[in-house]
C-alpha cells in the first residue's frame, strides 16, 4: 500500500508563522501533521509520533537541522525535506550527507513545497520497486546488492544514504547508458518534473565522493551514466 495517502508529516520550523502556514497547507492536502520548533523537540516528536516524512528547517534552537537529521536517520530511516535559507552547495551537501533526501531554499512557494512532499512520499514506494530489480550487480570492483541494500568498492563496504543507494541502483540497471536528470528524478522520486534536477546533481556529487568520481560520467546538458569498467 502507498504511504502517500493520509501520511503523517513532522514539521520542524522555529518561525511560528512559517510553521503554522506550512502545517495548515499540508493539513488542507489531507496529511496528518505534527509540529516541533527546535532540535530537541524535533527528535522527541519523531520518537513519539513515528512520522512518514520530516520537513526540517536547518537553523534551529537547541541543535541544528543537520544534527536532527543525523539522529532521526540513525533511529529509523525516513524521508527528509530540508528547508534552508542559504542556496549554498556546501550547506546542501552537508544535509544530503546526513540523510536528507531533498531541499528547498527559502523563500519557497507552498505549491512547490506540496509537490516536493508528494514526490518524496512516492519515492518510498519507488524504492521498493527499484529493490525488486536484479538483486546483484558486479561492475568491475563495484558490487551492488539490491536486496540487502549494500555496496562494496574494491571489497570495502561503502555506506550510502537511502537516496544515494536508489540513485546508484537506478544507474547500475543500465551501465554505460546516459540517463537524463529528469528521468532519474522521475525514476527515483516518482515525479517527472524538472524542478528536482538540482537535487539530482547534488546527490550525484555526494555519491561520487563515496564510490569514486570517475565511476559516474557526466554528459553536459543531458545527464549521467555509470561507467561499468571504472
């Protein structure tokens, strides 16, 4: 069954006006919403309510959104959409590195927020479909086990975030074949929209840092391919 229908969302934002506006909009879309306004409260609400998705501001009292993300992902993997006031690549990569799946830069349109939330919830369903593909892929010294969700490079296990793993699995299904950013976004997040292409680029950069930059080839203006003999 899809998790999208009637999903529970934890909204973590220290600005009361933004927190309530986002909460009201998501409730209007049929979601169940719980709220938190600081880092410790976010972790507490996550433990108490077991949300299906977390909408998480980076700058929070107590401890920041990156630390919140690190703690909740260690407890139970869950889709996380980060909200950041800075469109800074280093900042974004830190968020993706601790387990965030996507990000939005403030100020954002509510319509875009709702679309991203829906896409992330659909990604959970898509992850199960991706995992049902051939269980192993051996590409040179890169080995991917879809069923166990494990990856090895030169016999050393590499730890990927859930989205990084899904991205690698998608590329590994067609070694050497160039997949467009739009295709990757549709395949992994289940939403064929161009607005997520920067998210794809950021996840590719994070993936390269873990499996080796030469393993993922960029075709400028088109997309990416996994090099089978890298």
